[in-house]
C-alpha cells in the first residue's frame, strides 16, 4: 500500500471522526473510526521527511499551514465570541481547536534536529516549552490580553504559533509517536511490537490522567467507553505499506483539512 492510499484512508477516517466531533447527535462510532487517522498522518509525514529532497522546504510548508490554520481558527473563534457578546447570536462556547498541522510541524522540526545531532538546539527547544508555558499563562491569565470567555482557544493559538507542544493538538504523545516511527524505520516486526506498546501506553496514560476513564479491570468490560486504544487498528495498514509513494496529490490534505474543519464547524454551529 502506497502513502497516497494511506493518506486517502486517513482523510476518510478523519472526516467521519470530525462529523462526530462537530455535528450533534451523530453516532459515537464515528469517533471510533477516526482513531486511525492521526497515526496514519504521522506515519506518512515521517516517511515524507525521510524521502524529501528539501527538508527545509518541507518544514517551511508545514509551518506556513500551521500558522494559516491557527489564524483561521482564532478569527472564527473571536468573531463567534463577539457576536454572542453583542447578543447577535446565542452564547455558545463552541470553538475550533483543531490544528493537526502543528504537531506534524513539531515532529519534523524535532526529527531535523535529531538527524543532524543538534543537541544544543534540542535542549533549547525543551527549555522553550517551559518558558513559553509560563509566558502564555501570564499573557492569558495574568494580563488578560485575550478576552474570550474560554481561554483554551487562546492557549492553543499561542502554543501552535510559537511551537509549544504542551499547548497544541495531540500534545507530547503525538510527537513521541512521530519520533518512534522514525526509529522503527518501517521495519514490520519493530513496527508491530513498538506501535502495540505505544497503544498500550496510551490506554494506561488515559486511565491515569482522564478523570472520566474507567478504572483498571472495569475498562476491559466496557472497551468502547474509552476508545483511544482503537489507534491500534492502524497497525495492519502500516504493515501493508510497500515503501512506495504512489500518485501525487501532495496538497490534497493541506487543502482538505482546513476546508472540512470550517465547513463541519459551521454546520454543527447552526444545528446547535
């Protein structure tokens, strides 16, 4: 299976997932189907990083789309907030937080530093996560520079623009998965064992950090209550990867992603 076919499968999975996210009263299994989308996109971006002839251009393109999506999100979020504040629409704390370009960019940035053994810059990047978190907290909570009632969109905007992995979609585990894919090097045995372990970690971490997660053995009796473990169903697709790129369609994801997010957001907004 080529990376193009993998991306198309991920696009379909993502679209169904986001229908479940944005549009009310959709079946919960829409979200189950979507669990394979993110791992496939991460897998493909790592493959793309390894094979691209111009890694700076690849990194730059991802950042441009990251910033573009962040600006689009904040414009929509603020316009909806101000309309509700002025009484033009009902108060609705319903914001766009999705920007999967951001973790993909961060993964490629980190892989570039690791590949070139830029230890000093890796340390700087790590320290920046802490410093920027404090700065953003002061800006949002202390100085109240951003005014919408829900501060989460502001944190995501700042984290996305300025490269804070703690404040972007997916977070640390998403970036870790990208690094894991890089070192597994598409080896089928390593992929099967490594990715399975990652999914187990996801399940265990979610049980510890998610207050809504079912405890221990009880979660085994109700496996669909917490469905993050369903990322494991992407594994057969990884094992079918044949090392080929397939037909182009390079910009399909770049264009489809923001268009479908905005479209589904407004459909869900007016239905609500």
